[in-house]
């Protein structure tokens, strides 16, 4: 806190103003909403470090907070080192090509991609891309299908057995099937996506489907009867009715579904990556485990914390989206 | 048979329930002239809303039917716009947009965008809500919401304006205010109004005719009372008038002394009629 304050004072008026408004915002917050979570975290760290010091595994002592912090720093350094290597590689390549072109302007210069070791941060990025793609694909199907199910009793009754049967299936059971189907059907010389990416993404999509589908259907089916009657009296055409009445009215439920979907999608993705050795955070965890150095457990713990923080951040992002989209600004969002 | 503007003709309705068929209305029969202000009064649960929903076309009568200007009502439409007790404003639309939603649909191809805007604003001004045009429903009071509901209804230029206990959820002062507004507007536009109410004073004050319904199940029209009071009506002056109190007493006596029950003779008569010329119809 003090470090931030000192920095800000040395800067312009603008940042002072910003600081003032931040201060105002902070003073508006109930002090308990800061102190209690802090206490929770401190107590957790304490218990963790005490417990860790008493657990000896075949890979050495279970990592405590200090060890984990140290490893997170080292992971960051590895990332930076890899960045430097990549920059150097591209620099060399450019120099070489420039020389070639200077000799012979017609020369066929090749630009190769740097293929270094996958760093922790590269794996995070891969996982994020995968989960977002899978989530997006699932939502594109689930929302319209949910609307149709909510509107039509017949469609709902027809879909319900399928939903009930497929919903409890762990998407990991689908993984082998998806893998085979993707390799059979997705044949392209110049693929947009890696096959492993599609495998993970479709596995995520399969489990993102259900919460959004079900919540959308419930939201649509429970739109206030009076509002529906208004629409009937006005004689809104079917599509306008969906666009202007049904969708806005079910926005809160749709978002509830989206949040559940993304949360489960994120959980499943890590497992799928571990199982199928597809690039991503799950693979990172698995590789570290196989690696079995004295630092492995600490590095896995860093991944565990990162997975949790990212899951939390994803949820917040959807919440913010809901606040922007939804008319129901007073709804208590948790 | 004389052609009336709006005929509710031997309407009966049955709802399928878990304990078999529930006959909510039986042989409900009354007529409304153009420009008339008609109230339907009866105890809670007797079937007033059901009658209104049948006129609106939101429910389909099992027997009999509703005829508006010689045409049978088969589905809901803006010519029979409804003001709901719960105001039923879309919470995601502003006051202006709520009214415009209907206007844009009803006057599509008839009015230009500018004319529609003027028309929406005109109707909001009529209910004295033009000052809060761009507020959201949650930012205005219950009475104001109901005013917007009325503006939305009026803006569709309905042949009949159907109001289902529109003032039921409001405090006494707000209610009085709105009643006066509705009477003023009705006089100015000469709209035909069907008002559902369980408030005796409201019925007598506002109506040209009060349709009193017997208790359900199988509720029917008990008595019809013509209110011949001069308009404009002024509530304070009227409360002292003998004529007003006479009407009031008539309605009260129907509701509480006769317990909303139709006299034996009348009941027998309608029963005979039913068995002879019931027109069966598929429930919509
Ligand atoms: N859709 C329906 N299904 C079954 N019963 C209904 C339905 N609508 C109304 N009823 C029944 O019809 C009767 C009249 O209801 P309603 O018209 O709402 O009464 P009111 O408006 O006079 O209070 C009630 O007993 C109610 O339970
Ligand atoms: Mg009612």
C-alpha cells in the first residue's frame, strides 16, 4: 500500500486525483470486507505452511508458501529467458535473410517460427484459448436451443430425456470418441487449428452445453405471464417477440447458465489436458509430476493456484458482461 | 336482435384441473354500447379476470363467444388492448420504449417514424407522464407505472379498453387521482371501457353500467345496474348525493346481502336456456 502511495505522489496531479478517487472508493467499502478476507488468507497460509512442513513425500517435503513463491518466480524467469531466446532467434533469422536479400534480391527467404520449450505462461495462454473457444461454441448452440426448449413444450419434452442422460456424463468419457472423430473428419493441409486444440475445446464444449441449455430453457419458460400477454395483445411477430421480450426477460437466467458452464468447462479442460497430453495447464501439471524433481510439487502448486485465480477471473468477467448486458442492475450478483 | 357494439354472448368456460373439469363461468351474457364505460364487479375469484381475458381473446370460451362490431373475437389483438393490474411494463424498456413497442407494431406502415414518436409522446402527455419519458420502470412509482400502462393501451387506439383492477395495488390518493384521469380521458376520446373492480365506490363513480357477477363456480351475471349520474362526476360532491348513495347501496346489497348469489328464479331460467341453445366449441 505504502509503495503505491509513494509512487503516485511523485507523479502528476492526474494520478493524485486517481488516487483520491480510489481512496474515496476504498473508504466507501466496509472495512470488514477487506479485513475478513485478509484474515482468511493469512490463516490459510499459516495452516498450509505448518501442514506442509510435516508432510514428507517421495519427492521431498510438501511445498509450503515460501517454496511455492520461489518457484513462481523461477517460472517467470524461465518465461523471460525463453522470450529472450525467441527474440534472439528472430533477430538472427532477420539478419540472415537481410544478408541473403542483399546478395540476391530474388532470393527465396524463409521465415520460420521459433519452436522453443513451452513455458508455464504459454501453457496458460493455450488453456485460456481452448476454454474460451469451447465455451463460445457451446453457447452458440445452447442459447438458441434453450430458447426453443423454453418456448415449446413439445420440443422440451422431446429434448428432456437426452438432456437428462447426457448431462451427468463426464465429458472425459467423450474424449476418446472426440479424438477419433476429429482425426477422422478434420483433415486439412493447412489447418486453422491444431487437432489437439479441437479435441480439448470440443470436450469443454460438451460440458459447457448443459448448464446454459437448461438455465436458458427455464428462464424462457418462466417469463412473466403478463409480459407474454402484452406481447400477444400487441401481436408481436414471433422473431420480434423472442428478440424484444423473451431474450431480455431471460438474460439473468442465461447468464447464470453461462457462469456455471464456464466454471465446469475450466475444470474439465485441465483434466482433459492431463489425460490426453494436449498442450495446456493440465499438461504442465502432468509433465511436472512425471519430471519428479524436488521442485515439481511446488511448481504444480503454482499451477493449482493459477488455475484457481484464472477460474475466478473468468467468472468475474462473465459477471461484468452480465452487468453490461442486463437491465436488472439491482440484481444481487454473486 | 339489435346489433350491439360488443356482445358477450352466453359465455361459459371450463378449465381442466387435477380434480376434473372446473366450470368457472356459465352463461355470462351482457352487451356494451360504443363509448360506454362498463364495470364488472364481484367477489374475488368469481371469474372477473376470466371474463376480461375472454373479451381480450387471451382465453378462448368453451361455450358461447364474444362479438365485437359484428365479428367474433378469436385471438388477442390491439383493438382490445389490456391494462394489467401488475402494470406489466417491460423492465428493460424505458417508459417511452414501452409505449413505443405497441405503437411501432400497430401503426407499422401507417405512420412515419416521426409521427409515431409524436403519437407516443402525445399519449404519455395524456396520462401526464411525458416528464418521465426516459425513466426506467423501476425508477417510477406504482401509480406512475399504471399511468404508463394506460398510455400504452391508449396508444394502440383500441376499440375497447380492457382494464383488470388497474388501481387495485395503489394507495387511496393515487387511486383517486388515476380514476379522475381515466374518466377525463375516456370522456375526451369517447373510448369504450370495460373495468374490472372489486371496489364499490370506484364502480359507481366511474361507470355508466355495472355488471354484478355472482360467486363462482359457474359464475354468471347477477344484476346489471345502469348508473345515470351526470358527467363530469366529482367525487366529493357525489359522496353527498342521494342518488350516488342509492346506487352504492344497491351494489353493496348485491355483494353482501345476496352474497353475490343469483335469485332462484333467475338461476332456473338461465339453466333452461343453457340446455336448449348451448353452442359447443372447441377450447382454444
Ligand atoms: N387458467 C386457469 N386454469 C384453471 N383455473 C383457472 C384459470 N384461470 C382462472 N381459473 C379459476 O377461475 C376462477 C376465476 O378466476 P379469476 O377470473 O381470476 O377471478 P377474479 O378475477 O374474479 O378474482 C378461479 O377459481 C380460478 O381459480
Ligand atoms: Mg382477477
